[in-house]
């Protein structure tokens, strides 16, 4: 009977060690997933204090500059500008 108790105790100790290792692995997985979900984002936009312009800084104006030439019109093959034949309805 004493041997049976010793064997049962050893089995319980082994089971506890196995469950403890599984628990540590599960905790590590939860920590990793929480860090991925709630951790600091690497591709995050800048905060409001970083977005404020420096004193005396003038950003470049957008759009076409004064005096710059535009795009112009595309030339059709053969140079037929606006010449079209229209069928008359009888």
C-alpha cells in the first residue's frame, strides 16, 4: 500500500510538471498576442505635438506655379482637329 501511494504521488508530480509547462507556454502565447494587439504600433502616425510646424516654417504651396505652362491639347493622328462628318437624319 505504501508503494501504491508513492507511485500515485510520483504520477501526480509528473502530471503537475507537464501541466505547469503547458501553462507557461499558454501564458507566453497570451503575452505575445497581447503585445501584438495592444503594444506600441510601429506604423503609427505622429502625435499632435510632432505635427505642429516649426516657427518660421513655410510649407511649399500646392498646385500649378504662376507662369508655368499648362498641359496643352493632345494632337490627333493626321491633324484633324474638330473635323467630323455628321449624318443628317432624313
